[in-house]
C-alpha cells in the first residue's frame, strides 16, 4: 500500500491548513506542513510538499496577477540552483533522524526570522544570497519562503503574495528537477502529490472566502505557534531515534 488511509487523511488535513495559511499571508504551506508531515510519514517530505507548494503558488498568482512585479526575482532563482544542489546533497547522505533535526531547525529559524521582522536591502546580491539559502532549505524541507519573505516584506500585501508566488512557481520546478536528477524523486511521490492536491484546492477556496474577514496578524501568530510546537515535537522524535 502506497500510504495508509488514516495517514493520508491526516496528511490531507495538514496540507489543507498549510494551503489556507499560504493563501492568506503569502507563504507558509511548507513551514506548517513539513515538520508535521515528516512526523506522520517521512516520504511526504520534500518532493510532495514541493509540488503542493507549486500548486498553491500557481493558484495564488492567478488571483494576484494584477499585482505582479518580477523585477530582480531572476537573481534569486539563479541562487536556487547551487543552493538546491547543496540541499539535495545533504538530503542524500544524512540519516533520517538528522534530517528530522534539520527540518525542525529550519522551521525554528523561519519562525525566529518572522518574529524579528528583519529587513535587508533588495539588490542583485541579496536576492542571489536569499536564493541560495532558499534552495538549501527548499531541497531539504521544501521550506524556501522565509529568506525571500524577508527581502520582499516592504511590498504591500498583494504585491508580496504575487511576487512570492511567482518565485515559488519557478523555484519549485528548479527544486523538483534537482531532486529528480539526483534520484530522490520516485513515482510514489508523484502519486502521493495527486492524492494531496484536492486539499490544496480546498484550502485555497476556503482562504478566498476568509480574505478580508480574518485578522492576518492573529493568523500569522497562530501559524508561528503551530510551527514552533510541531518543530519541537519533531526534535523530540528525532532525538529518540538517534
């Protein structure tokens, strides 16, 4: 059996919540989903989460396409290539408990960066560096959003979601291509992605009804709390398996 029905149901719920989060605040599907899915079933991270990130980003960009400004994002995408290969190398050679700890650490770093609300100048160099870090994080845990979110935080909400979505669409394709090249993508990952796709669509549709009705700051705070708890649980499980 490819995946236990109860595991699939739980994974679908996790992806659904992650899709709502990303649709509302611009990123977050992988930050929410990756640590929880790795606890549920490690084969769900990173390839299926990357494909789910591609799907929600495509849907979000279709909604926010009028706000899109692509200026400079090509330099971040260039950075995703070397970063992606570094992340894939770590994924190839690290044992599963170490990968669990790495995913948890990436989530906690993402939470910390979000809490500190750091800012940085947006130029070719910072975009390229953010792309490298995004590539490393993205190919280990499918979490490539936080470095770019920091750089693009000065944009208004619509531009922020549109720019991040455009970046995620292309960076997801780069990440998936690299993982395929190094032999980390199997047909089972494709089938698992198709099984989880309805949850992405459902989350996007629900979020479309919630936009403008929910407090985005409260949503963000709740998301950060969930991510912190799930990362700590993953650390506990990984340490016990060492």
